[in-house]
């Protein structure tokens, strides 16, 4: 009987510790939660600025291809921080919409190289032209210095710090 009382007391103690931890946990101080919310807010603003011709991930992919034409699909995926399966799916959609040309590499027939089609180049030009408006909309609650600091911190968090020239 004594053992059962001790087990019940321990269970109650664990439950109350868990309840205290739950009450003390501040979701608005939890970095992963804040990053997710910021991402959703940025994604919600995207169509207001860019319309519905492309998604933010498609525009990132098109921009990366435009900056480094002829890259392999896997190199483009790595450059934009996307897994290869997702990248392949997006590339297939962009090829179908005649925004990207996907061609076998002359150096390695197992590899596909990506290049912008003329329509894709126009989309990238439009995207670059609207990037300042998009940045301003996403960062509207931040000063310029806060924006720059946040970008630097996110680059550091992701291991993307740039070295000084």
C-alpha cells in the first residue's frame, strides 16, 4: 500500500511540474515558432506584391538559375536551400510553363543543366524590380538598421555568413 501511495504522489508531482512548465513556457519567446510565423507572414504578402504568376520558391529558383546559368539541378537546389525532390518538382512545373529550359549536360549526360527561357528571364527581371517593395512590406515594422541586423543574424543562424571582400 505504501508503494502505491508513493507512485501516486510521484505521478502527481510530475504532473504538477509539467503543468508549471507549460504555464512558464512563452511561445512568443520560442525562436522556431517566431520563425514559422514570420515565414507565413512573408508568404502571405508575396502575392500582394508579385501577383500569382509564380510562388516565392519558384522565384527564388528562377533567380538562382538566372544568376548562374547552366548549373545542375542539384546545385541549384543547394543554392536556394531546397531538397532535391522539391526542386525537381518545381523545375518540372517551370519547364512545363516554359520559364526554364532543362538540358542534358555535355560534360555528364546523367546531369541536367538549367537555364532560363526568355519568359523566365522576364519573370526574374520583374521579380528583381519588385524585390525592394517586397522587402519593405515584410520588414515594415523594422528600421533599416534592425532589418540589416536581422538579415545578418539569420545568415549566421543558417551558416550563410558572407566574408568581407
